[in-house]
């Protein structure tokens, strides 16, 4: 009975070491990737691992002696150590342990990904499953997610138009929400520059200058969405393609000319893209979010585009204008219209905005 109690004690020590190590690793990963935001998980792991290390340090001679003596083995027990002589790990035992650990690491690292398709599951379901916290296992650590790109995009040589300060005098938000609809038919006319200013401010304007926070939420305040405006008829602006400079609440003209025909072709023949006074195009620079949120970045970027789109809907409704979210378009054609590569930056969403009849 005494012998089994002795062995049980060492089994408990081994269990403490394994669980403490697991808690330490999971705590570090939690802090690194920001999975759990409650502090008890990582700090409990650190405390547990520290206690295990202290326990092992205090009992290192007993543990070494136990390993050397191997009381359950049928082999002849190792002679007792001389007084004051420290226990040492044999060279053979050390090499076996080191090679076993290295082999285990290489097998885990080089084996094919465990993210195999599930029968009957489409690509969207596979991505949704893989992008859950911890769903990708160690695969996420092997991927080069790229460096952090510049937080803002600019066209230094482009002519710039500073927009008037946005002024809001619309109906109460409750009335706006109740009146919000997708409007696909627009009447002829022009937009005032002040109206365009309000729309851009509602989409991505800076609402807190100190921290750079914007009108729409963004995961980690990284703001991967860029806003372009194809202008058909706005007072004070030439027809053409413009880029919204968030920091200065201004527009950069990056391509002059009448782009209505090209825009309609890229939009698969949807005529509302031609009859609207302007068309907003939202793009994503994936690297801005990917460096931090990795496999979850694509989710967050699409959510942010939706936030911006709803802001556009509400602002347009409040101004007495109409808009309609457009997700059906030829990606490559829209990317060419904007002059972007479609990989590091690509089009996500179109919003024609125009005047509507009573």
C-alpha cells in the first residue's frame, strides 16, 4: 500500500507538470491572439505553471532518485548514491528523450492539415468552421499572414477637394429606421456637395479625432475598408472617380471622365448604377486586419463593410435620398475601374445613391 501511494505521488507530480504546461501554453496563445478577454484563464495558467516549477525544484532530488531507481522495474536497482553526489541523467536517456520530442514535433508540423472537408459541407461552411477560435489548430501558426500595411491610403498627386463640414438636420433616427428601404429608381438632378459630405461622414468619417475612431465600428480599430465615389452629377465636382481621404474629410480625384457605361458593365447591366448621382464603392485592404486577426480577419472585414453600408442607408434616407446595396457585380471589372489589383485590395460592395421621387 505504501509503495502505491509513493507511485501515486509521482503520478500527481507528472499530471501537475502536464496540466501546468498546457495552461501556460494556452494562456500565452490567448494573450497573443486575443481569444479570451477574461483575465482569469491566462493568469491562472501562469500561476499553475509557476507552482509546478517551484514544486519540481523543491523535489528535484527525490524525482531524480525515483527515475534512477525505477522501483517497478524487474532490473536490479541502481546502487544508492554516495552522500552529496547529485543524481544525473544518463546520456542515453537524454538522447532518447530529445529525439522523441523532436520526432513528435516534426510529425505534428509536417503532417497534412487536419482541416479536411466534411462530406456535404461547402467551402463557406468549411471556412466558417476553420475560422473559429482554435479551429485551425497549429496551421494558423505556419501561415505567413504578412506585415502590417499603412493604416491610410492616399494618392499624393491627385487633385483634392476639401468637403464642407457635415451638418445634420434630418428627422429623428427612429423615423429614419422605419423609412429605410432599398431604392433602385432615381430621378434626374444633382447632389449638393454638402449632401455628399454628410454621406461620406456617415460612412467613414472620423468622430473622435483624438483616437481616430470613425462612424462605423471596426475590429481592433484597424479600418481595412476604403471608400471610393464614382461621381455622375454633384455640384462643384467633375465627373469621375474619387477616393475619400478619411483623415482630412476630402476627396481625391484619381480618374476623370464619364464612367457610367463602364460602371454599368461591371455591375452586370444594372441601370441604377447609371441613373444615380453617385455610386459608392467599398473595398478592403485585407492586410490591415489580417496581420492581427489572421484566419478571422475575413469575417471581421465583411462585418465592417455591412456596418458602413447601413450607415449609408440611414444617412441617405435622412437626406431624402435613395440607395441600394449591390453585391452582384464583376469583381475584376470593378477592380480595373478602380485601378486596384484585386488581391491586396479588392471591391466588396457598391451603393448607388440618387434622388428619388416623392
